[in-house]
C-alpha cells in the first residue's frame, strides 16, 4: 500500500539478500509509484545504474499513470529490467525496457527466475558504455533528442535507449 525501502542502495549483497528473504505479500500494489521511487533512489548513484523490477505487472492505486512512469524512465539514466512473474508480460514492461535500453523478461516459476537473473547479470557484465556530446545549436530549445546506435559487426546486438533529454 506504500513504497518502503527495505535495504538502501549498497554493494552489500548479504544485506540485500536478507531484505529479499524478508519480503511478504501484503496490501495493494502501487507498482508505478514504487518503480518511480526506485528510479529516484538509484539515479544519483555513481557508475552504471540498473533496476530489476519483479512483479506480476498489475498496478493498483498508484498516483502515477503508466505513461507518467514511462516518461520518467525515459528521462532517467537507469537501465530497467522488468521481470513479469506469472503467465503474462504486461506491455508496460516491454516499453520500460525499450526506452531505457534494458530488457524485459517473463518468469513463470522460481527456476526460470533464477536463470533470468543470471542472464541479466551476465548482460550487465558484458555491456559497453558509449558517450556522446552533441554540438550546441544556437537558438535550439532544450527537450527530447532522438538517437540511433548502429554497429557494423553482425555478431553484436545493440540495445540502447532511443534518445536523451537535453538541458
């Protein structure tokens, strides 16, 4: 029914595992509000930032709409990896992954969840970060700038955000 931080952002894996082990189902699910709160908590951190969202995807009673969350995610510098628990993957999961350069998954059971988390961990370890500084155009207002990243190697897969917010 409310967003609560069980373990602050940390490199202490044991503390994070303990917090996950204490999770219990209760209350409603303000999924969009919780995801937005997690983005806010992660974004100030240094280095590459990634958010794994585990949920059935059903939002109940969020103040934010799904469109609001997608726009917040698009403006952030956080990769989002939503994992749908159960038989269906909500469309917003695919959209969140696409606008942030992450990837959406579906896990029907605990065994597939373990392998999915392994795939995400390997992917995060093998990613490259490309930087881009656009030329300043006089008189051009700040706003959304679309980008497209391509490579000439056939054995490489590019997954990148679709743009950035200029200031």
